[in-house]
């Protein structure tokens, strides 16, 4: 495996790790929201804030996982000794 391919795969793994961290954050925020709902009395702005952060974490986790999958696929398809071609996303 070439050094470039190894670097691409390593970066994909970093993205996967970040995606897992954000997914775990979203789970913690789900627990916070459930606690707020069960306890009652929390102001509406707090529910809205927790919900917005939960959605942002979940979306970012999904985006990072997608990027990691695409990088991995790109590395798998790259031919050693051939320049890596970056194709713009449509």
C-alpha cells in the first residue's frame, strides 16, 4: 500500500472516530432531553437548545461517517502508481 493510500485510510479512520464521538454526544443529549421532559419545569428555550444541539450532533456524525466511507472507497479504487484524481461531488 502506498503512503498516500495509507494516509487517506488513516484520515478516514479519524473521521469515523469523530463521527462516533458526535454520535455519543447526541445520545447524551437525548438522555438530557428525556430528563428535562420527565422532570418538567424546564423552560422552553432549554428544550429548544438541547434539541437543536442534538440535531446538530446527529447531522455532523452522519456527515463525517459519509465522508469516511467515501474516502475509504476512494482509497480502495485508487491504483498504486497512478495520480489520485479528485472528482467534484455533484
